[in-house]
C-alpha cells in the first residue's frame, strides 16, 4: 500500500456506511473521500464496497480485510498514544470534545488556563459523542451520559447533572394548558441524549420544532416556540425561561474521559484537573462527587 492514510478512509466508510458520514468524521470533503477510496481499491486490486442508493456495503473482499485493517489502525493509534504519553512538558495541543452548552459555560475558565500555560493550546470540538477517543479524534471528552466507559478509557465521574422542562413566559401566556414541544433532530448524533429525552416527551406530543444542538434548543425555548427539556445549569441561569412540571426531572452522570495511555502526560493530567475544578466552580453539577 502506497499511502497508509487510505486505510483510514476505508475504515471510516465501513463504520459510517456513507461517504458523507466518513467525510464529516475525518473533517474532509466528499470528493476527497471518493478519491482516497478509489486509490485504496486500485492499490488493493479489488472493490471493497458495493454502492447502493442508501449508502455503501462491504463486499466479501472488503469484509475479509476489515479485521486486519482495524488491527493495523489500532497499532498505529497505540504507538501514537505511547509516544504522546511520554511527553513530560506542559506544552502542545489538547483537543477537548464536549457539548456546545458546556463549551460556552467553561470557555471563560479555559481562557484563564491558557494564560497560565501559554505553551498549551486548546482545540474545542462542540460535539462529544461523534468523536472517537480510541482513534485520537480528541484527547479528552466531557460527556453527560448513562453509558459505561470503554475498557481503554479512564473515566472520572465528576457528579450528576439534572434536566427539567422549561418554557418562556410569553409561551405560557399563549399556551396555558396544551403544549407544543421542541424536539431533537432525528439524525442527532447525541444518541444518549435523544434516547433519554425521548422517554419523557409524550408519544402523541405536537413537535413544533426540531433542533440538533443545545444552543438552538435554548434559543427556541427563549423565543417561545415551545417547551423543551434543558439542563438545569443552563435553564436556571436564563432569566427569560422558567421550569414547569418540576416533578418531571431527569439526571445523568457527567464524566471526563481520556485514553489511559495519555493520562500520565502532564499537560493532559493538568487539563483534566482544571476541567473538573471548572465544572464544580460553575455550578454545573446538581450532585457533585466529593
């Protein structure tokens, strides 16, 4: 194989089932994915995918090399993790994956951290569920979840966050009894959040608007479009909206996750400690872990 990067494109399509999904995962455009796939198939000497109207499916030949391709990728990732983990300096890039609302809440403290450590820079990814920490798409993830962390990850549970139903005063004046809801986009990548909140929205509810980000959800509630579930650390600090149905509250764990190979690196450990302190200081947690 002339370029090992072609392998990455093969695996991205295999995992996502579409070229557009692979492009989003890898941060490239559609044409680049097609070009690298063609290069990979030309090098291998056979087709690895069958093209269908709804996506890509592995051929038998593609299935036969998938396991080996994943093993090769895992070895590269492990090698990179060990190399990164041996870095004892407080410098370099730290990629943090989180939600858009958590990112906006923590951003002022991130600025203070960077002032204290001028040789460190952050890359903040406002989506903590599509990134794969195993493949180093991010170094640290801040996740609100009810899932157990995978074996290769170190998970630090910081506490519990709660969410409630919120509405604006203007909305409640117009809809004192029968409500319309703000829901999550059907393609939303935050599957945990979508599934969890989906259990609380009535099955016959009228959905007036669907969103795919917490910021959009907040703005929709403030604008009086409908009612919706929102994290209490945001809702309780937003004067334009108020809790309704206080007995209908849900809770999830807030965890910091990192590859075990990276945690011994001073800059990553410092970032983990900083993020935990910032989360506690900002009043994000309803039930902090002491």
